[in-house]
C-alpha cells in the first residue's frame, strides 16, 4: 500500500481540485488542442469524469498487471522500474488535468508545447527503466521471439530503451522547432521505437536459429 500512496494522493488532489473549481468553470471546457489552439470541447461534468476515469483506470490496470501476468514471478526483478513507470503515467495525467483546469479558468497556457514536453520526458523515463524489465506479457517490447528467449528479450530491451531515450530527446527538440516539424518528428519517433526493436528481435532470433 505504501508504494501506491503517492499515486493515490495525486489522483485525490486532481479530483478534489476540479470539484472545488467546478462552479467557476464554463459549461464547455477544452480537452483537445491543435496547431491553432483549443479545437475540442466537452461539457465540464463529462470532462471531469472522462479525465479522472482514464487516470484511475490506467493506474488500476497497471497495478493489477503484476498479479495477473502468467510471468508474474519476474516482476520482483524489476519492481522499481515498473513502479516508477506507473507513477510517471499518473504524474503525467495529474499535470494534464491541472493544465486543462487552469486553461478552463482563463489562464493562458501553451498546452500543445507543454504536452510535447511531457511526452518527451515520459519517453526518457520509460527508456531509462525499460532495460531493467524481465520477460512478461504486458510491459515492454513483447515480440514472440523475445518472449521465447531471455537473451533476445534482454538485448531487444537494451536497444529499445536507448531508442526510447533518443526518441524522448527528439520529441523535446520539437519544443524549439517550428510547429510544422512536430508531426514529422513524432511520426519518426513512433516508427523508430516500434519497428526497429521488433525487427532487431526477429533478426536475433534468425541468427540464433541459423546457428542451431
């Protein structure tokens, strides 16, 4: 329970702050931003429910995974990495909820730039801790070849972790670039961290298979 305390506190603070400010919020609050600012709105009650249901749902799912994974015995070997990742996601949602609230109250918040900054930082955290992950069916780069072979898993996650960190830096750099570069860099990062580790895992499998 102790390791979940900070996440629970952040969820409670977010919900309580929204409820306290609820009477002062406009009927429609912004929930999505494009290149020209806010372009998607929801009724404030729906926004409150959606944001916090998503925050709580992901937290509960992440908390339950180590108990339902067929390879749950491996989680004790990377419990810190898993805990930090789960907490980082809660912190990300907490900050986003607070920024949406402040924007709804009339404060001029550069939401798109801050969202890019937060995603870049999350990639850095995930990349740093991904290399510690042991074989499991939920967390990490779960190719069939990595799940079959521990060496394949370890090498794939070593590469994947580094690529996530490189991707995080690339995303952070878009903070200083013109807006039209953002989409291309984000697409490149997503392709890099998903396709390259998968291909690498397969090539490792083929190499070992050919040697056998």
